[in-house]
């Protein structure tokens, strides 16, 4: 037997419940999509920051930890252009022998080049700027500020990483 006095859901209640469920699902989906976008951005930014940090370290200390800007002689730094710096270093460790060579660091296209052997330090360089304390000519100071910018693309958006450091050359 059917009991017609029992209370069932009306069409209005079903529509309201359906609307609430749709709102909760849409909110969850929006949260998921934002979290996914942030995850993808970070997964590109972290390696880019690592590459920029490594490139900065190679400029300061040189390839394999030798013959970088830090080892340059204070009176032989020469800013060739805003994105090109030449440094004279002693290639021989012994104090009796002087084997001076000029090395350079410069930007070519989107590559950072180590001028001793013209090897590519890193790619995806968007900007490189050397700012010595003395702005032109052979430098009488031993401090250089390096600004390095790198850029990668995530979908159609650029991801930028900018690093800055100050290098004090050795007083030789």
C-alpha cells in the first residue's frame, strides 16, 4: 500500500540542492585550476632560479671555481659595454710566475658567454648588466655590481627571475 501522507522532496527542494552541489563543485574546480597553475609556474621558476644562481656563481668564481671576476686584478677590470665585462686574471697560482690573461663575460642573444673559451654558461638570459663603481674606462675600484635577468615561458606567460650581486675583486 502506498502512503500518500508521507512527505517527499518537492521540485523546488531538489533544484535548490542541485544548485548548492553545482556551486560547491564549481568552487572546487576553480581552486584546483588555480593550484595547478601555481604549481606549473613554480615548477618552471625553481629551475630557472637555480640556473640563474649557478650562472651568477660562475661569473663571480669562474668556471670550475677559478678565473672569475673575483680573481680579477682591481686595476684591470674594463667595462666594454653594459652587458660585457673584461677581467685580467693570473692563470698561474705561483707568485713567481705571472700568466695574465683577459677573460670576459657577455650576453650574446639569450646566452651568457664565458669569454676565456667562449663557452655558454647559461641560456634564456633576458638581461645582463655590469655596474662598476667607476662608470667608464679602466676601473680604479675593485667593486662591480652584476644584474642578471632570466626568462622562460609558461603557456603564454613569461616567468622572470632577476638576481643581483656585488663582487669585490681581490687586491693584487
